[in-house]
C-alpha cells in the first residue's frame, strides 16, 4: 500500500521568512483573534472539544507576575494557552487580550524562555502585556527582511529573531518581542506565524511598506532590581521545571514525565526535518509527531494519524516518510 493513500489534503510548502510557531495551542482547526477583530482568524470556528469540567483538570497551582512588575498571583485550572491567559487576566484584573506572550522563570523578553505547550511543574510564569504602539515605514531593499516570526498560540504573531545585518536589523525601533498588528493596513490579529511570514516575503522588493507593531510593556527601573538573583521581586523561588504540565488544544491538560532519551533524540531529528522542509523550528510540534508515530507499525498508519491530528499542516508524503524514518532511527539508536 503506497504511503498516504486516501490523504485528502495537499499543500505546497510555505516559502517564507523563517517562521517558528510557539509551542502552545497547536489548534489545527484555526486560531481566532483574542479580541475577535478582523485578521486571518476572522470567522474561523474551532472543532475542538468543549473545555473539560474543572474536576477533570489537574489541581496544580502556578505562581505568576506581570513581566513589567506586579505582585505575585496564583493561578490554576487551565488546559490550554487561551485558558491560561484568562486565568492570568483574572489574577491581575486585565483583559486576556492584553497579554502578548509569557516567559518562564524570567521577566525579560527572552525568546528561549517562551512558554509553550509544556510548563514545568515548578516554573514561574511571567506575562508580557501590550505596551507602546508604533508604525514604521520600511523600504524592502532585499528579498528577505531578516525576520523570524512566531505566534503565541492564541492569535498574536510577533518577532522572535532579527538576523544581524538584515534590513530590519538596521531599523533600531523594531525589536524582538514586538507584536505585528498589521502590514499595509491588513490586520493580522488571528493569523498564524506562517501566514504573516508569507505576507512579508511576498511584499515587492524595491518598495516601501507600512508595518504596525506593539511592543511589550517595559519598566526599566525594575529590570536591574529583578535580575540580580534567582528569585522574583516578591521573593518566590523560580522553578526548575522538573515534570511538566502539557497544555492541549483538545481535552484536559496532563501531567507528564520528562521525555525519555529516545524521545529527546527523535524530537531533535524531527525538529531538524521541520527546519529543512518548512523553514521552521518547533519542538512541541516535533514532540507531537513523535508521540503519534512511536507506536505505529508502518508509515501509512503514521500518515493517517498525522492527518487526523495535524491535518491542516498538509505535510507532503516525502516529509512524512522521512519523519517516520527519523523516529525509527532514534528507536534503534542510529544517528
């Protein structure tokens, strides 16, 4: 039986500025904007399950602060990124739509510490909220702008990396962590990372375009105070992250052990393939693919599982076959 028989969805790989989805909220049914206004997610509906009753959710309590400075809050009873933002909003009396992204165990805009689909059971959550808006006219003098785009799993795309020496690197007011609100007046609330990256790539070379950004709220007078030790401003010990709460777009969150040596190796291999084929790196997506494939008997079963769970990505057959091979190699210790 040839690989991928009956697989309905086909799509060409996105040729774009580098795009790296954040790990949280792999909601393959589509993302709505947090504030419900326009953008790529307008009119989209989720086919996921309704939120599980609170009795089914892990009774785990996490400590949280607003990254620019706040008292410490305590939150619990969430199963996905949207619910997490809702709980943080309740704790601090702010609308969830004000939250741009969260980092773990640091108040700084550190893209290596972004909160994704898994939270260590001892991790401390810092929420970065909307700050100053800015509108910049950019001249696209090269084919690539030098941006890596990610999203927060809840409708906001923002800048994860800026390549040194690139077009954007020369514009000092554009920074890592800035949320992309619109391009040439086209509202992007609700868009996925790859949609935003594709739009940036398709902008004509040799022309100007207008980009509207929102930067995270900063409190410079608090940064030195909170960066000197391993404790937060309130004195709460930051977590080590042993054991994880895995957030899911469908169904309740689950407490899981850390990945095994096989899983870590397989995830690394699949992440490399994602970068090679699609220009993205996403360890949470790679982990989901490894989880789907590790018990399958052949690549056709694996392909069917991918279509059922991650069908909107429309992975091509050759990519699926290579991922199947990478998981098999990791099982027997090759590579």
